[in-house]
């Protein structure tokens, strides 16, 4: 139950269609997922977000699969169900094995636990961790 | 300003000292960071947490540096300042370059943005992302 | 799937009915939304919350539509799906245009992004931003 | 204690200086706040973020002060201390009165409360709030 | 570094003084903590919040110390440093032992961990947990 | 729609079955809830989590029902719907009355509100709340 209509390709304005075309060409698939169809409610925001995502998620000093792990980690902590589903699917499409999924799960579970423990005890930052 | 006292090695009970010794041996350093000194308020929890962390953060199907990225990502989303400092320092100690830091930053920034956009629009999960 | 029963007008105790009556009179509609029907599990809390909401959401130094934008912004960051739906509907009922929705979306997306960036880098507060 | 160095104008590369120059020209002040000096760790991200912020925060269908209210609301819910300080200062610079601050505070407090109440009771979305 | 001035008793308006007087009388101490001095920026909100807190935190079907545990738990998950400090102090003043603190810590750490694990795996609610 | 398959007893490996057997014996019921069936994707994590939960949630210096209140409080603030459902059911099974539920609700609502108010005003910690 989105709070905005999902805009299909055939109903889109030319500027939205241009982004959809670039998504399809970049990803080599006709599939446009619901996030972009919803974001088309604001074409300038759609363009900014797509261009940002295309630049940021491309492999560079960090590989593309690792970037999906990071995305999943943020999405879990923020409780974004859609984002967890889409980036877990993306990670699997990029080769994440079940052993890797299991370790990702364990690290995320551990991080949540120690985040809570540290915050409750209000542990002060060690000098050794400070950047000069 | 922790809400608990930080327990130094010399003031610790034998069960706490045993964990401190294992932290030192495992990490090959005498340095015990404040998190463990605070957690010593509950020795059973200290033991559980250290043993969990030792098992979970060891390299496996996911390498040790990537696990630090994931830890940072969760800690940022949860707003845990201590955790961000300690795991950024750990990532650098494990070889994170400034180029990698910069890309980690960009992915985390992007993930927060799309988490917010998706949540505001309440985008429904695409069938393609569902596990059978 | 609420974790409490939803209490309809006809099944409500007199003190709950009095609140329902005031909601109806204030909003000039017979419609009571599910939040209040659930909150009736604790009549004193229902009364406190309704009276607070009535006072706080009334137009004053900030107009009623702007207050809905603020409510949506908080609800998105807290991941409260019900609250996002109800306050987006309320904003539309108070005249929010699609152009305004699109800009609200963009600001919320931007704020989430820079919140994440700032938190990851632990940026210190500029002196210029401090209140004397 | 940032986890990155803050890059001053005189130490910046030409691409970073170009952004700093645009910030100064757009805002009609020589002051560059710490967020941008930290973000210069990744010049491409600095450019993307500044250009996004410039476009998104400009007055449009929603006025500039209201956009600051929204920014503050998100930043409070995400617990971003720096962001709260900087956008509260920005709101005051754009004319926010103390009466408006007081009402903003009240709405944000109310929204947090009802977000928690709704989430605890897992209130189902009313059909009336759903977009057709 | 509050974003509002802290209002002392001698500088307060009569309506704010009346609340301060009631806080002192209820708590049987002259001490007014900073939260109330800050909240005095909006006297109506100060009154609403104090009266709500006085009613809600009083012992009833749940005792006063347990209510502090619950308050700490929420404050940790929301990352509110001030709230963690003030309610940990309140719990100790109401008799919380170090053994109880240690168990509270363990439960909060465990809850954060399983919250993260459940959210990452998007576990569906068992029918057995649903209210008829 | 979990992002992992739920593993039933008959399909489980021996190490997973051993945990399921211990859950059943400890809880004196054949029912295994979905969390454990999902977590079986990583048997070592399943074992660590179950053993941690068994130790932490047992009555000690804090009784078992109070521990459920704390768990619910964390889960609400983290927005974990599954966790709210399962621990609300657990609290009821351990004797939580509707009056207690209503007070738990009121405390959690109050804590969320003051967390937001404090964070927005960035209230500094009183010296009286600091541990020496």
C-alpha cells in the first residue's frame, strides 16, 4: 500500500521514461522495480537518486557485492523492509553464497548487540581511536 | 561519562582477567579498549560477548575488513559514536584505504537516503524480490 | 494484526465514549481511526494523548499543514508505517499538493542522507551553531 | 573528534575548492561549516551532496523555513546532534521565532510519542488512509 | 550545548515557576534537572509533559523501578544520552542493584541483537502470536 | 515473506535439531516459533543466540515478566514488528494483566516523547547524573 501511485513506463512523462530507459540499459533488463516507479512522483528526485545510485554502487575501491552487504546492513538498522528485500535479492544476484549470507547475518546481529550495550553504558571513546 | 565504572586489569576479578587475557592473546596487543572494561560490570555478559565477537568477526566466507565495513554501517544507522570510532580505527588497522573509506561513506549516505524515500512512500515489495 | 483489540464506540466505556465524541466533534466527522480504538486499552492514556494532540496540532505560530509535514518527517525516520499513512492522508486533506509532496519527499531523502554522512564522519559542531 | 580530517580551503584540491566557492557564492558568506570540510574526503560525494542540497533546499512549493523544520524533525528522530545544531541555527537565521520553535518542539514530541504507541500496539492501517 | 537557553527558577515566569514548584514538591528535593529548565522554552509543553510524567511514572500495576528499566530500554534504543544518564541515576536512586543493572544490560543487548536478526531475515509473525 | 527459508524439524540437520530439542525441553512445548526456524540458516548463530537467550531471559535479579517488558520496550523503539508480537505474547503467557499492558504502553509512549524533546533541545547532562 504505497502512499503514492506507481507510474508504469507507458504512463510516464518523457523525462521519467528517459531514466527508466537508462535503468534498463545499465542493468541489462527490462525490469523496473517499484522503488523507481514510486519515485517518479518527483522526476528531479528520481533523476538525482538514480544517477547517485549508479555512480555510488558501481564497483571501485570496494567491489559491488560488498556494497550490497553495506546497503543491507544500513537497511536492517533503519528497518526498511523493502530495502532489505531488494538488496538481499541484489546480493544473491551478484553471487552471495548462503555461507556469506550466514556470516553477514551474524555480523549484523553482533553489531546491533554491542551498539546497544555501548549506548546503555555510555562508554567513552578511547584516545587510541581518535584521529589526530 | 560512562554510567558504569571502567574496570582495569589490576582491579578485575579472576574471571574478568581471564577474558582480558584472551583479548590480549587473540589481538596480540596489551591494549584493552574501554568497551570491555565497561562490560566487566557483568562478567557473564562480557564472556558471552567476547566469545561471540571472536567467532563472528574472524575471517571466513566474508573477509575481516569487509566485516568491519558492515559493523560501521550498522553503527552509523544506530548512531553509536563509540562503535563508529572503534570500528573505523579497526578498519584502518586492517588496511582500509582512504579511497575505500570514501566509497563506504558514499554507499552509507545513499542507503540512508533511499531508506528514507522508500519508507515515506511505503513502496510495496516486488514479487521478484520474494524468496519462494 | 494489532496486539490489542480495537474498541468500537458501541463497546466502549463512558469515559472512552466521551473522548470519541470529542474527536468526532473536533474533526467534524463520524470517523474514528484505528489508533484511537487501540489506545482505548488505556483510557487515561487515550485522554492524555488526544488532549495533547488537539492542543499541539491546532494551527498557531506554525500552520496546520506544516505540522503535518513535521509529523510525517518524524514518522518516516521512526519507520512508523501507520503514522506515515495517516499523516500523509491528513496532509492531503489539508491541501498538500503533489508538488509539495514531491518536495517534502526530497527534503526527507536529503536529510536522511546527510544524517548518515555526518554520523559516520562524527563531524564536530561548529562554534557558530552554538547558542550562547 | 571527527573520524576524518577537516579540509580547509587552502589545503583543498581544485575540485574541492570549486565546491567551496559555490557554497560561499550561493550562501553569500565566507563561512564553510565543518560538514563540507569533512565531506571533502570524497570530492565526488561532496559535489553530489552539495548540488543535491542546493536544489532540494531552495524555496519552491514549500518555503525555505518549512524545509528547515522538516530537516530538524528528521535529524531529531535519527539522533544526529550536528544536524540538529546546524539546522536549528539555519532555521533561526531564516526567521524562526521562539514561538515557532516551541510549537515545532511540541509537534516533534507528540509525533515521537504516538509513533511509539502505534508501533507497540501494531495498529493496522485504516482503509480510509490507503491510496487507490 | 543545548540549542535553547536553560531557564533557572529566578528567571522563570509564574506559570513555569508553578511547575518547578510542583516538581520539587512531588520529588521532595530542590533539584530541578536540565530537561525541565530547557523545556520551559514552551510553558504549555512543560506543563503537559510534567503532568504526563507524574501520572505515568507513579507506581501502579507496574512498580516505579520497573518503569525506570523500561524508560532506560527505550532511551538506549533511541540513543538518547541524556535520558540514559538521568533514568539510570533514577533507577539507582530507587534501589537498582548492580546485579539488576547487569541483567538489564544483558536483556537490552540480547533484544538489540535479535531485533537485528529478525529484521534482516524478515521473519513472518507466527499465527500463535496473533491476537484474535 | 522471509528472505530465508524456514527450516522445519524434519528437514533440519542434526546440530539444528539438537537446538530445537533444547528449545522444546526448556519451554516445555513442541512449538518452535519462526525466528528459530529462520535462524537455522546459520547453525552456529542459532546455537549462540539460543544459548544467550536461555541464559539472559531466565529469572535472576530481575524477574522473567519484567524482562519481557524490557524486551518489548527495545523492540518498539527499534520497530521490530515480529519481536513486538512474540514478546507481547510471551509477556501475556507469563501473566501480564491488561492493567500492566496499559501502563507499559504509557511508559513507552512517554519515553519516546521525552527522548524526542531532549534530543531536539540537546539538553546537557546534569552533573548530578554522572558516575564518579
